[in-house]
């Protein structure tokens, strides 16, 4: 296994699983904790992260495909998104705002989908969302986009039967994939959702030039898709005020 990164809670490896390239996220022991308590905490967080990954995909939020939960080794085995995939942080720092606007809008929509399903990410930053290039396929005749390979094959067979030639055009698009649900949990509380947004806002301020304009695009898209706009907006303002007070006090 190739170690590619290490955080406060886990090590990330690149390897293969059943012939597929995968990412292994392995949580490691904390020596300062009692061994039994440490094992229970790691297992609980591991299972919660796995559940969150599955729940997010259920509500149309792209995440790495989860292949296996290895409780014995405290590991999650997931889809490898590929070496060409970059973080949204990297993308924003290397592209103009106009080019990044569609992805920022998509980011806001994805967060609203999670919150609408009562899923709190817990660590929203532009480092925890990946920009992945995907290939969409469409027939040139009618500009119909087809994402499913089986559907494409079926369409081709139908056209062959009609003795018509068909051309398939491949179009490259960029899509966002949410990662690192290690601190995620479920909650219906608007306060928790507003804190999620506030954490992201602080991440923008500390990481990106023109951060206000960038975050405003995300936030506008979020509220356009939120099913609890008024309460979360009110709570977010209260969370911001508390944050400013802490900054003033130090």
C-alpha cells in the first residue's frame, strides 16, 4: 500500500482491492486514551462515516463508492477517484472566479441536499470536496445525453436495426465529490446546519482570495435549494455573532 496522506485521525493509502484501484482510510489508535475506550470510539466513528457516505449517495450527493467496512482493521475501502482529481481548494486557487462559478453553485446545492436529508458533514472545507472530470456521452443527431453505458449500447442496437449510422460524442464535465465524513452525524437541528455553514465560511476566509464573493455564491445556491431557509439563515447570523465575540475576546 502507498501512503498518500495522514491526518489527525487516519492514514490514507492507495492500493488495489479485488482488482480495482482503491483508497483505504485507516483510523489509528490514540495512545493517550484507554485501549477499550479508544477501540469503541474508533469503531463508532468508522461505522458513522460509512453510514454517512451511503446516505449522501442516496440523496444524490456524489461520494466515493464504499466497497468494504473493515472493523477489525479500523478501515474503510473506497473508490479511488484518480490522480487527476484535485481538491476544490486547488481548483479555486488556479482558476478564475467566472470559470469556478458553476462548481461553487453545485457545492451550495450539494450541501443543501445533505442538510435537507439531516446529514451534517462536520468538517466542511474546500479541501474536503474533490473536482472530478467525468465523461458524458450523447448522440450527435439529437444532442441527447446518455450517461449509462448499457443505455448507449441499447440505443446503438436500435439504430443499427433501422440501418442508420449513429455517432456517439464524448463530453468532459467537472463534477464535485464530497469526501471525509469522519466527523459527520445526523441532526434535524437548524443550529447544527448553520454551524456547518459557518465552519465552511471560516475556511473560505482563511484559504481563498476574494473569499466573500466566492462563499456568497455557495451560500446563495444553498438557500435556493434549502427546505428550511428561514430558520437556518437566522441561526447562521447568531452563530456568526458568537464567532465574532470569541474573536474579540481572544
